[in-house]
């Protein structure tokens, strides 16, 4: 069954290069990002893991844990991390899930139920394991993105989306196209004009259904 926005994410148990985890317990009370890769020691994935490592202060600032998943084993992950850290010039402090049985990839609907790892496999056999999942403190899926193998992910966009999700979490606001932190936000249609002014102060009515206000601090 497809995993959709606002579905509770699977609460799986898994081995990582940093030990065993239960996903919901590992998330705790904050935000989490799970980003997946089809194989260790592949070029695009190495640049992406490096980018995530370099953003460690940004994840921490946002109270967000990050965790990778690749369909290789723990020992391969540990060896690959030395390549990642050498390339990125920084420590890769996040865990990487060893999804050798594909259980996590299938639970998150990245692979069909009948998928398996053939002998002599290449990254192409698990090509759709190239996704990003942002999970809220309520353990529900807030956003997902899936990329082809030839396109490296833009983690600046992942950060931007995370900022927007955190700003609008459980409040009647939304963000417009290309929004970045500090720009005006959209008032949800659930509020009348008077309710919006009472809650947020001045509003700019651009259209009856499009009203903006200053972004809350």
C-alpha cells in the first residue's frame, strides 16, 4: 500500500552502522528525515551523503535527526563512510540503515513486494530507492521526494521544505511558491479576514482566496 502524506510512517526495527534502532523511538519527539540510496560505493550517493554530513549544524538547529538507508550491510556502510567523510571533509555522524532484506524499502513503498536482490546486482536493481521522507513529531509523513539515479538531490531544497513544514505545522498558514525563511506567508482559508487580522495582524488581500501576512518569528 502506498505511503501518503499524513500517514503514520512504519515503526520498523533495523540494524545500522551505529547499532540497532526502533524507528519511532529513534525519532523521539522531534522531526526526522530518512533518505535512501540504492547501493553503497556509488558516485551520486557519495556526494549526497557528503552534503547531508556538511549540513549537520543546520539539522541540529532545526531539531531534526537524519538517517540514511541503503540496501547493503553494516560493514559495507562503515567502509563507505570513510569515503564519504574524505570526500565531504567532515564527519558523517548520522546512522545508515542496513536494509539487506529490503523490508524498509518495501515498507516505505520504494520497492514492490516481490522485489529481491539478485546475485551480482547493480544499483539499477534498486533504482527507486532514491527518496527523501520528512517525518513530523507526530510520526506522520509530511513530505516525500523521489529522484532518478542520474540526478543528485538538492539538499538546500530539503532544508527549505523542512523550514516551511516546521513553520506551518498545526497552524493555519501555508507558504507560497519559492518561499524562503523571512518572506511573507499565506493565511489559510479556514480563517476569515477578521480572524486572520486578530491572529496575525495586518494582512494583504491579493485575491479573495489569496491573503498574505508577515511570517511569524
